C-alpha cells in the first residue's frame, strides 16, 4: 500500500518532468467497469484484491516450506495445561522445548461509539477508499496509514495526543515530517485526545469528539491506532507458571531474559509478546539466535537489541539507528558530543520549476561522541531513506567514526552520499588550532 501511494505521488509529479496529456488512454476493464480515462483513475478494490491474493500465495508458500521441512502443523487455539504441556483441539502435547511467539493485536480505547471505528486490521478489510478519514495515533501504524490515505487522495486528518507524532524519534526527523505533512495537505491535529465517536444514522458519517470540547465531523472512516497488546490472554499462562511483567500499566508482556528464556525452563518467548523492540525483523533475529543456541551448537548466542535500525514508511520515509540527540545528551557530556546535520533538496526534485522552498526536503543527522568522533546515532528522512539506512546501520554496528565516513567515496548523484560528505569534511580527529577552528 505504501508503494501504491508513492506511485500516486509520482504520477501527480510527472508534469514537472515534461509529461503531459496527449489524449485518452486505451479502454480499460477494471472489475467489469469499462471506462475511458483522460488521466489515471484509481481503483482501491483492484489493489486490495491483488494484495490479498499475493498474501494468500505467501501463506501457501510458507505452508509448503513447513511441509517440506517435515514440520507438523496443528491448527487451533493452543493453551497451556501444565509447564511443558499444551492442549490443541482437545489433544495434549508435551515437548522439551516450547516457544511462545503469538505476536500482538491492536487495542481499542474504552470510549463511547468505539464500535463505529476500525483499527489497523480493519484498514486491510476496506473495500473502497474513504473520501474523508480520521486516523488517531502517533506511532508507526498511525503515521504510515495516514500517509497512504493522504497520498491516494483521501481528505486525511491525523489526531495525536501530544505535540506531534513519533515522539521517541529524533527531533530533526519529527520536525521535517510534520512540515512535509503540512505541505502535502495532511491535516495534523496536535494535543487531541478522543473522548467519543458519534454516527449520524441518516448519512452514516462519523464525528470525532475530543477532550478539548472540539468535534470534527463528516468522516467516512475513523481508524484508531492507539497501541497494541500482546496476544497472550488465551494461552493459559497461569497453568504453565510462565511469569509476566507486572507493575503499574502492565499489558501482560511475558518476562524473558537476554536469551529469550521465560521463568519456566524449556519455555521461551520472543517478538511482540515480550514488549521489547516490537519489530518483525527483531522477532526473526531472536528466533534464529534461539534456534542456533538450542539446536545449532552455538552456546550462549543471543539476539542483540542494541542499535536496532528501523524505518517508518511515512511520506517521505524516515530511518533511524542508534541514539537520538536527546538520548545522547542524557548519556554523554556536552563537550564530548559533535552533531552533524544537513537539509537539502533531493536531485529528483531538481528540475521542478517551483521555488526551492516548495520542494520536498531530505534531512540527515550524525551524532558523534569522543575525540575519535564515534558515530552513535544516524537519522535520515527523505526519498530513499528506507534503502540507504541498511548499509549505514552495519557501519554504526561496527563502530564507525566520522573519519571512516569521510574516507568513503561518495556515490554521485545519490542522497546517501551526503552522509559521507557532511561538512566539515575530512577534519574529524585532526589536532591543532586550525582544525578545531573549522570544526
């Protein structure tokens, strides 16, 4: 859906590259609806059907892989009946090793009218694109889905509780994203806490009521992306003795150590049920390391939860690895920090005949520490941020310095080259008054 939205943006931008209408397109047949378009139309159901068919095919591929690996698949709700015993479909199974990897699910707030709303699962069930939509939330899911709606043409409103979305991310990324949201017409409503939803029975339109007393009306869809909880309530954990994380505000996450061991020997848990770095690739990495340790003869190996790279598929996308500037200032003394930033127009937008301030911006930040200027944080927002981050994440994990980046040849013309040419270039680690003056 992100790719669909990006393509929609690029088609709208085609005029900036000299493309123009020459005449009607060939007759098309989309879901038995014949039409002649002077410009591109968009059929939400066409991409929904193609997407769902693709996911269905993937399900079949994974089933085949499991069968070919001689893995027996038991379909049904599993529930612990003892420390090493699980019941599925009325039959009990015991094992030396049991892994809990049931993931998480969206949570809905307890407000009047919440039954008129959908969550992220409901987004994928939509049969048609809403003309006017409200998205409530400030995390990955809310930002990504709001961006998709907006780019595909919905009148999109994003409601967040505090001063902006993605609060744990670096300030440069958040500031740039909010400016780009405004430039593309996505309406951001800050300091907005929903207290209820009202449906007009005559029109079917929805109204969102806020704690401030404001009421926003006329929505076709209200999507709530206000958080997720671990999918553990039906597992019968009490019967297994597996401990959960307690304390105020506990969501029922399973308590594990650094090797994914729960409180019961031989029972393990990983992924979103543990509540630490809730990302699919992190769960996969933890599963691989657990298998290596248990069955691969690699004693003591474990997943590394430090410096985890991540991307938000916003519009534009943003990527981050390591410490934010705020986190670095908490951890290190001011005299030991050096922050490098850059804001520029991607060359993709170069030929646009609009003022430079109107062109979408890319922004980057390097956070370095110590006399050797070791890179402890790297952040980027802009076209291609999702692809460029992976390689730089490897460099950060290996302990690269600003001098290492300066010594790397720039690939021109790319946006990524800005990371290896950040000014002042080539002076990192040099001694002397002249070098310090330039820094």
